[in-house]
C-alpha cells in the first residue's frame, strides 16, 4: 500500500497544526520532517522542537529525515521528541552500522521502537547501504540534491530505484523504498513503477489549494 509522506518544508508554518490536520484528512500516512544543519546541506531548517510540536498536533507517523553531520549526537533528542522513523545520510556517517543500530535501539516518547532508514544522495552508489540493508526498515533514494524543496526530479534516479528493488529482493530484506525530491503528479507514476512504496512530496502538495485532490490524484496515478 502506497505511503504518501508530505514534506512540511513547503508547509505554511504560521498554521502548522492546521496543515498537519489537512494532510491527514487528505490521505497522507506519514509526515516527512526535513532537518537541515547548514553543514551537511547548504540550508538550515528546524530541529527537535518542531518534531515535538508535530507529535502533539497529529497522529500521523513522524518521518524524520536528518540532513545533518554527526547524527548520532542528535538521535536521542529526536527520539524523545517523538520521531517514529529516523533516516540518516550514508554520506554523513563514518560508522553507519553503529548509527543504524543506535536508531533501532531507541524508543520514542510513546515507547515505540523507531524505524531506521538510510538516505543516499543522487551521486552516492547503492553499495553504500549493502552491508546494513539487513537492518533497515527503509532506504531513502534522493531524487534531487538535498537542501531545498521545489527542485526537479533527476531522471537517472529511476534506474537506481529499480536496481535497489532487485537488491532488496535478492537479499530478502524487508526494507521499503522511499523516494524524495521532485515527486509530483507528472513523475509519481514512473517512480511507483520501479518499486517505490513511500513517496515524499513537499511543493507538489503544499503549493496546491486542495490537498485531498492532490494526494488522491497521486494515489490514483500510483495505482494505474
Ligand atoms: C530536500 C528534502 C525534501 C524536500 C522535497 O532536501 O529532503 O524532502 O522537502 O521537496 P519537493 O517535494 O518540493 O521536491
Ligand atoms: Zn526529505
């Protein structure tokens, strides 16, 4: 079953609670929270305080995408803030296996275990996750260079997703594939076709007037 994960990077922060309610009513399953530190990516967004606010405002699963250096130092704070899923970048982790174990051993504020993901930038090969794949709940394939919403989908990502899907099947991994960046009504069918289950979309949802029409339209395209 396809999971739509709207990225609040493109939401209106003057009314975050209402934005969360509206995407929930529209059929979203996760809310994607992009954390940027101005080091790993050339932009700064928000940290555990916003995750904690989302946790109080919605029952949607909180999908925290850490675009930060040294994520180990911050994982406990995001767990305490209520993260349900935490994704780190392979490029930011010297000891990726250790970091993945740290996420998996963490419990959030509701005492639920946290699901672990690893993200790969467009230029990073799939081999970066090969030896942690068995431990992962999801792999995030970046289809833009991270840092900003509203960028165009990089077409070569489709081949990468297809290859990852084969790799997951060959290894009997239970990891699902998440894709992030430039996912919109005109790209989502192709992204779904190659094995994606979780679709992050920021501007394609929040820049439209009717989130229900947008998300339901995306789900229809996925199921075509
Ligand atoms: C990019 C972020 C994305 C971003 C996607 O660095 O990781 O989650 O919000 O934005 P859109 O959907 O507008 O490409
Ligand atoms: Zn993201």
